[in-house]
């Protein structure tokens, strides 16, 4: 069956021919030789219904013209246009019920964002952002709009410092439904097609706004019409859309409300301009089209695209995958007007033939000779792949019906490098120099393809040329384009083109030749001449008149005068004046453009432009004051009495007021309170500036009179720190603080440098101390040396003798206790060693001179009977240099204390360590002479050293023979045979004796030993008795008596007195008794010498040893002791002759007391 109907399905053949330029002269002149016409024949095919896929996407640059919307919203703003972008995406394809019919629909979602930067909204500068999200339901069979919902979010953003503040101007949701759906397209598209629709519309509004009134919901019956007015370049740069179709939309009154340029290659609009329901004028220009992948496709081929009513015919559904047939594919056939929905499966060739009835129902739009055009859809539901084609049903059909479509002629005019597609709205007119391109359509409205033929184009002068017309399928169309440049000599008037398709009637089966002829006419005129007259300069608020009365139209007719005037905001307003005179007033200064556009009856235009300079009007101001004089330093108020700016743009604040001097209220405002600081005249000045920057000033002068200085104030500084008084208002300082007093007072500026500051730093205690300084500020330094409350006063006097009251500054001076610097304990010291202690005491400089510094040498006793035992002042000094003789009585510590004039004290305990010093013993004897047994020896401890105290209390213990334990304690060397520093001792027997002397202080003491050698005494009893018998008897009696006496005394070891015969020669009793002439103290030379020699020999045998590191003793100690006791000097030179006068008798040797003692015993 498909092959049987192949005859009815023609192939579109694209034929190309040469271009021609057709020049038409109103006088019927023949075409010039160099102006041969050129024809171009193009087979344009059928612009049929496009199909969409999920994720088909169109991206547009958008502009919203919100001027009319803002004007009716009540919002004060400077915004006119918002710029942004819009992305339209196919989100889903599904079936829904529309007007009780199952309908396949597309769900498209658009997201647009538009911004206007740096605009004013109700007095705030910022950015206006509008976001529009639209969800649209479109019928797949003809792209009619079923419903749409727009969510509009309007925000205003402005910045404060670094923070962005967002104001939600409005949140609106607008929902619209249309019944029946509105057809913005009527496929297939042909230039000249017209259609209109009557429909019912419901509009619901919701949202919230503090700035925009939300409209109430509404519903109404509407009527709209559309017309494909032209085909050609849409004026955008999208390359594949230079042959697009302009579909203009008209309201019920026939006024255009928008248009779109449909571009078949992008399956949608390349440009659109429509007024939205809320009042926005939305313009969108395609910048990118992203088609979803179409590897798998469904194509729908109708047996007859044009069909009679109720005709059975076939449709072929072809499914391919990557250009390969897909067999076994389940598809669904949908023919909506007949509610014909059926399922089919493709065969081995990937096709399914479906027979259906074209029906007789019209579509939702009315227009043209046909009954209606309907979409035939085959789709794969589970994959949502759609194929579609349009069938046109017409009760008057023919096998072939070639039509020369006069209403489809389009004209493109190029003037001044601008291309304009002429249409019924613009008007078909031209002037010399225009380049015109005529596009003449030929269509086959038969149900089968027409054979190739020709189109004859007839010039106004009767000449004609033929252009080829290719074979055309049913509803196919071919265009023949003719180019013509209107010559400068072309006369004013109408010119026409006429054309006939198949002029020779070669197409035998053309069933209707009444529509084979067509014609097209346009008017060739002249452009009008515009002339604008106006002033070049004027003031604000003055009416400026400009007119175009000198304008005229060479080809006659009425002129329309449009004045385009630049506003204060920089925008242009257009006003059409019937009398071609317009007056305008500018409220602000500036240079403004005024343009006059003259339009004649043929819509030809010319313009003239000029500028006018509007000069600013200065503001005005007057200043007043309630008083004509004021005391210096007293406030006085000036006020702006009258101020204004006639041409202000801000009526609530027409001018900025700026006082030239500081004001208590601030320098901006109507009032200015000042305090003059100098005597004499004071002039207040104010400036006012209007919004154009013009400044005028006004002054007011008053007298300023003198006053006394006042409000004395002071500060006290301690170093770099300013002192703060306590809650009593008293400054607390310390004795010795070096204080800096600063003082000042208020007075007029001219008196400040001559003010005399009189300070009395201690007015109560030392009123004679007064310090004066001159100037703005005084500085005084003072130190208080006594504690207690002190009063400082300040009085300030100006050059007129006027003064302040005395400022009293109470100062409480706190005593600083003396401070004793830490000291290290003295080192241990020996008895009688000097201990040196120096105490460092610090206090304020005033107290340092009056400090009492004391040492208490005996903290355990209260020596002064006052206070405690530790506060005695035994020595008043801070430098102690002292020794202690006795370690046992020396204190373990002493106290140093210091007292200032306020009785504040400080003390420190100083530990002492006085240590005992062992004596250094020294002993000697008279053994330096020959000692014979029975001789009396003298022993001395003279030369022993110790502390002074220990020397006075020293005990000297003598063990006269360390080999004999005389006390029977078992230790022969610790016997105390005799005590004393000076002793006499007689040894019995002869031989060597070791004598030990122990010097004993409060300690363990120290010892020294010495060895004495006793010689055997010679003896002659007969001679002794014969010569000295009587004397011997006497001596024996004396000796016995002396022995008895000594025995009774018990070896008391008494010291030999100074009157004893120390230092004299020894007395030999044998000599005395043997030789009556014997003088014991006078010895002959020879006898002395021999004896001396013996003594020397004996002395060599004496060995002395000293314990405790004491040197060996000699006779020097005894001699010195004798000299100390008797005052006589012992002669050591024994070899010298002894004078006779030194010899003593027995009577002299033994004094009366000795003899008496002997007898007593």
C-alpha cells in the first residue's frame, strides 16, 4: 500500500537560479541595460511541527523592561531595565487530561535571573534582583500553551560598610490556565498566515510584599490573534536562524502585544518580546541551543499532509537507532481530535503503517481557508521519544492547486546599512537609495505533488521575466526572490509587482486556477525633512519651548512630530505633538539632548537633534540671633530663619546647611549654638549648598563681653601617672613623693595666655610658700616631708584683675616606714676581736635626717626600763664596731632598730658568734743560773696570752714534776702542785725535773712544760761548823722554823713579793757557815768565773719543752717578771764584775719579817 501511494508523495527538489534586480519606474520606463533583473528560486519546504526531547535546553540573554510595571506599582525607583539570562529546559513528557481529552504534553521549566545595579529604590541605593521561575505545560500536537505558573522573587540588595542588606521586595506566584489552550503557532507555518483564538483564562495571584500590591485573582474571556508577518533575519547573531519566521501576537483590539521569531533549526524561538501578565516587557535572545541526544528517533510520514474531511489515510511510523531500522518497537499512535489512541509494533523494516480517519473537526484556532490543522503523534511512552507531523483538513481540496500567495510576499529593505523586514505594521514603503529584496511565495495546496513550472514576474512597464518553480509536495512552498535598488530618480508614487504561477497552464491537474495570479505594491516616496528650533540655554524651572514647524514632507501628506527629550535620570521620554510644538521644564541643571523625529504617512523618518544647557538656580538663606551681645564663654544660639532651593530634587531636604564654626548641635542643621572664647565681635557664618553644588553664605555678628576666669581645675602627677582622689576627694601621697601640680581655669581665649596662677602648696602649714606662673597652664613641683593632711590652693587672676575662687586641693601625706636593707650575719669572731656591722637604712629624704638609729646590745634585758627588752638604745649609731672579751657572756644576737619622726620603726636581729680563744701558755724559771739542790727557784707564767677578760681571770696550775702522781689520781701530769702566775719552788735532790704549767680560762686551757736540772750541792761539815757553828745553829733554827711555816701553809704557792731578793746572787749556806767573811753577794773574780762556767755547763743540760705550740722558755721571762715586780733589772751578763756596793749581808738577805716568821714557826 505504501508503494501504491508513492505517486502522491513527492520529493522536495531544491533548484537554484540566478539573482535579478527589478527596477520599476512609475513612468513606465524600460529597465536600463545595466539594471537587468535577477531572480532566485528557493524551495523552502514545509515548516512543520517540531518535537522535543527531555533535556532539550535553550539559553537566552534576557532584558526586562519594568518601566510601566514600576509606574503602576507605587514604588519610587530609578530602574528601567533589568538584564540577565533565562534557561528553558524540557523536564518531562507525559499524558494528561486537557478539556476532557487525553493529551500528550511537554513540561518545560524556565529559570531566569535579572539584575539592575546601582539603582535607587525608595531613597536607597543598591541592586535590584528579579528571579523568575516558570513551569509551562505545552500540548505536543501543536505547541499550544495549556497552563503556566511563574514564581517571581524580587529582592533589593544594598551595602552598609562590609555588610550586604537584602530587602525582599516581593514574592509572587502567578498561575494561569487557558481553555482552550492558546496556539502561539499554527503549523505548518507560512508567511501571511493568520489565526485567532477565543479562550477562557484564569489567573491566580499569591505571595507577599511590603512594596507591591498583590493583584486579586481574576478570570476572563479573551481573544488573541497571530500572524506570520515575515520571514528572514531576526536581527540576532545566531547563525543557523537567519531564515526565521516573525509571528506577531495581537490583542482583542488588534494592537500588537508581542512577537517571536521562530527558528526551525533550533525547534523554538530565537528571539521573543512579550509583555508578561504582571506588566514586565520581557525580551529574550537565544545564545545557545543544546539538543538532547537523538540517536533513536521516531519519524511520522503522512500519506496526505492535506486531506479532505473524513478521509481514511495511512501514516507511517518509522523508528531508527543511529539511522538503523528498529523492529519490534512498541509505539503509541495518538490523533487527539478523534481521541484515537492505539498501540502498534514496528515491523522488520522498523515501520508501522497506521490507518486513521482525518475527521472533520476544526482546531482551536480560526484562520485561513482550511478547517483545521492537527498534529499526528507516534511516540514510545516508556522512553518518551516523540514523532509528529501535521495534517491539514480542508473541504475544498484538489489534486494540485498552485497558488501565487500575494499575502506571503516579504520585503527586506536595506537603508543606511540597516536591514528592515517590511510588514503590514511597518508599512511597505521605500525611498530612493533603498535596496529591496522581494520574496514571492508559490504554494501547492493540492493533495499530490505538483510538477515543475514557472513564475512570471511583471514589471510596471509591462515587461516580464520568468523564474523557475520546482515541483512542490502537498502544502509545499517555493520562493522567488527579486532584488531591486530604488533609483534616485524614481518618481514619487506607487509601484507594483504582479506575478503568475504556471502562466502557460502547463500543469493540467491544477484544479483551481483562480489563485494563480498575485500582485504586490509599495509606495516610493521621499524621506521627510526635520527641522528643530529651540533655545540653547535656560534656567531650571523655566519652560523651554522647541518646535518642528519648519519640518516638511517632500512627497506630501501629514507629518507626525515625536519629541524625544532626555530626562534628569539620563533616560529619554517620547512625546508626540500634533502641532509639532513641545514645552519641557527641567527641575535640575545639566546638559540635555532633544531630538525631533519626523514620520510621514509612509513611515519614513528623519530626525534633528540639539542640546540645551539648563542652568542651576542658587539657593537662599538668612541668619538671625535673639541677642545682640553675650558674655564670653556663654552660649548663644544662631538660627537659619529662611532657606530654600527652588529647583531642588529633594523637597524634604532642599539644601545642605553647613555652619562654618563648630556648633553644639553639630555643624549641619537649622540651629547653631556656639560659645565665643574671645572678647570682641563674633561673626557666625552659615553656608547652604543645593543638590547641584551651588553654595551661598550668610553671616551674623554680635558683641562678646569680658568675664572673670572660672572653674579652676588641677591635676596631681606622680611621675607619668595622674593621681585620682579617693571618695572623699582627697589625694593620697607618700612622704617624699615628688609631686607635679598642674592647674588651669576657663576664660576667654584672649585672656588665656595672660592668666596668673598663684599656688600655695602647703597653705595651712607653710602659708609663706607661694609660687606664681603666667600662661594657660601652670606647673609646680613640690614634695611633702611630713605626714598628715595638707592643703594646696590655686587662684587664677586675669589681666583685668578678675579672679577665680581659691581652689583647695586636700592632700593626705602617708608616712613611709624606714627600711633596713638585708644584711648578712657577721662571721664568727674571737674574744676581743673587732666585730664591724654597718646597717643601710632608707627612708624618705625628709625622714633620713631625723631617724634614730640604735643597737640594743642586750636584747634579753630592758636596760632603759621602758618598752620592751628589745627596744633599748644602747648605742645610737648605724655603724657598730665592737668586741666582746668573754665568749660566755657575749650575746647570741643583737638588735638594730630605727625610728622615724612618726614613730614608725623597723628592726633586724643580728646573730653573733663570739668564740673562746685558747690561752697561749708561756712559762719560765730562774733556772738560767746554776741551781743546786736546795736552792729556791722562781717560776713565772708571764708571757701567757689570752683575751683581756680571760687574762684577768686566768688560773695557772703547776705540776712541779710530771713523773710524780702527787694527787694519786693515776695521771702524774695533771697534778696541781701549786697555782699562781709567780711561784717559788725548791726541789729536793738533784737531777732533771719536768715542770708543766697549765693556763686555764673558761675553756679547756693550754699547757706548756719546761725541764729544770738540779745540781748536787757540795758539802763540808767540819769546816762549816768550826767557822760558823753559832751561825749555823742559828740558820738551822731559822730553816727549821721556815720549814715548819711552809709546811703549815701547805704549799700555797704564794708569789714572791716584789721586796724579795730577786735578781740578786744566790746565798750558799755552806759558804756562810764555813767562811765568816763570806759575803754571799760578793764573789771574787776567779771563783765567779769558775762557778759561771759550771753554771754554763749546767744550763746546757737544761731542756725545755712547751706544749700547745709554745716556744721554748728562757730566763728572759723570769728577768722580766722580776723587773715587773721589783722594778729592778736582772743583769744577764754574769761575766762582768759585780761591784762591791751591790753585795748584801745576811741581814739584808733575810729581812726582819722572814726572820720573825722563822722564829714564829
